[in-house]
């Protein structure tokens, strides 16, 4: 396998998560489902201009030298940095946590989730955090070369001169297995990530696609409590479970099985090259998810290996209680 240059790619579909047009005039009364809640800022769907934080590149903050900005999250900016004490590359996520910031709860929530979880081989490592004098939260984490979305996109020969990243079927199966292991780990600690998608899965340690795949970005995560289960509509619609989408109209409790759906859609995209339910019109995407009949349709010529189809069939199911995560199926026929 080959070594790759450090890559960060802003996903057009991710920005589309906020900016894609919604056709309100088209009548589709599915289970009395309405998109009126899209107008509410709390849905995270209609942010036209996210407020990204600009940190002091070229300066040392608490022992971390900020080298350059490498990307933006839903509520933060991400920088490549150097840990001057331990002499290692790190990623630093910078978020505004001032009293006027509407996203400060998400930033602090991510820190708390990381602190509660023990180290895991398929979860991005948390190293440190601190708040600066100007009320920016700096979350220091393990550095990653690139994300799964970039890997998926680079399977095709890029037209923009970007690096082509070929992946064999066995590489994809190993990636799927490692991502699944991350979800198994979270479920062991009753944590629902609530935003599992290719952009939040990164390649750490090692070279090429044979590096360790790790799950990151825990701002939307929650520790499941039966006495007070989550009821928020939150996440990225292309990968969102139907029970979470239904919370737009009427908030109802859901559990960690929402991650199983998102995992299935993510792995489908890994093998097929596009999200299972994606449509340019966001309303159509959500309608496709709500109307799904538990029968996965693969494009001609893009059917995954049999064990992958069996694995996905157990995850992409309407009823949360019927979803089953069995990573061993992926390697059953190897």
C-alpha cells in the first residue's frame, strides 16, 4: 500500500447538509410528517454561514504550536499542531465557549464524553483540553491524515489532480470491521454517537488504507439513560436513523441503536460510493429514509460481497429493536 500526503477535503454534501434546498410545495404527507421544524435553528440544518473560529496560527498555546488550519466542524475549526512537550503531531479543535456562543454546550459535551470513555483502538485518542483567555475551548486529540469520506471519493480517478487512492474489497471489509468495533465499544458504555458518517471516521497510525480507522467528533454524543433517554433531532440527515428524523415532528425517546442505522449507511457508502438515501433535495432524502421498506437496493454492478450484504441487512432496518450488530459476519467467508 502507498503512503498519502496529508489531505483534508471539505465535503460538498456536508455543506449541503446546511444549504440544500427544501421543496416545501411538494405534498408528501408521510405519517403526518412535516418539515416545519427545519426553520428552527436548533435543528442544525439551515446554518447558511457557520461561525468558524480563527485561532492564532504560528503561536504556542499551552505547549501546542498551531501549524495550520486543516478543516471545519459543525461548530468549530480544526488545526494541525505540534505538542512541544511530547514532541508529537496532534489535532486541535477550537470552539467558541463564550457566554454568547450557542454551541458551547456541544463543545464541552465532547470533552466530557472523551473523558468518560477509556482508551480504545478505534476511537480517536483524547489528550488534553483548556480554555483560552478569549473563551475558546482547545480540545487536543490524536492527529489523523485523512477521513473516510476522502478515501471513498479517491477510489475514483480524481479529475482535479488529487491523489488517487485505490481500495481492494479486503481493504473495505477491514475498514468496515474496524468501524463496527468502534460502535461495539461505545454501546458497551451506553454511548450513542449520533453522528456516525464518513467525515467522522479518520485514518490514524500506519500508512494508506491499512492505518487504524477511528471514530471522532463526539459533540452530539450522549450517554444513554433509561430514565431520561434522548429525544432530540440531531445529526446529519443523510445518515440519520428514521426514529431520530421523526423527532422533528414529535420528540420521542430513542436509544443507541440509532448508531447501528448510521453505521449501516456509512458502510453501504464505503462499498457503493454514495449514501443509501441521498437526494439533492433534503426533503426527498428524509422521505426516502422514512419510507424505506427494509429491502436494500444496490446499483447495478456495485453489489458488495455476500457477507457484507448480510451484515448491512441486519443494520439498515426501520425498527430499532430489530437491528443487530455482528461484525464477525464480515470476516465469515474470508
